[in-house]
């Protein structure tokens, strides 16, 4: 036995189990001791996993990773196609609602800035946002700042 093989065995007591767990995680199949025992080349019973401290710890780590992945994705594993389509439709409705809210807020923001400008307070507003250039840039990207063309001002001629 060479040093690399010995080192791998010391650091990883059951590489076959890790492979089975990785496969279950990749396929998003429920990770249980029974599922691992069914797929493991040398383990035939779930109790062989649960009675071993190392195997039990490894199983728990992968179960936690799977739970985290499922939370991150926002759905439990193995949804039926009908349930998945329903969840997707619900998200589409929520996205449409949020886009509508952004459009409303953008329009009201533009109207507010125009009103402030008409009252002569635009320079004060701009001065306020001077220290918030990132916010001002983001408002411009959203189209929440009024666009105006400035014509040349008539030159004052002394009489």
C-alpha cells in the first residue's frame, strides 16, 4: 500500500460511502441510511451506517447539505410536475407584482422630483444626493430621474 492510499484511508474511512452520498445529493434523492445501504457496494444494512460514529456523522453532514440546497432552491425534493408548474406560476405572479410596484414607485419618484424642481428646490435635492452618488446612479438606471434637455440660456445684455 502506498502513502497516498494509506493517507486517503486515514482521512476518509469510507470513500465508497462518500461517493454514494455525492450521487444521492447530485440526483436530489432523499439521503437516508437505508438509501445509502441500498447503493453501497459493501454495506447491506442501514444499521451498519447508524451504529458507526464516522458513517453516521458523514450521513448527517450530507443530510444537512441536502436540506440547505433544498432551502436555497425554495422547494422540497421530488415535486410532481404539476406542483413544480404551480410553484413556478406563483413565482411568475410575484415577479409581475414586484415589477408593477417598481414601475409605480419609479413614476411617483419622477413626479416628485419634477414637482420639487418646479418649486425651485431641485438644487437642494441634488445637493442631498451628492454624498449618495451610488444611489443617484441606481435611480438613473431605474429611470427614476427626470430627463430634461437644457437649452442655452439667453445671454443677458446690458442696456
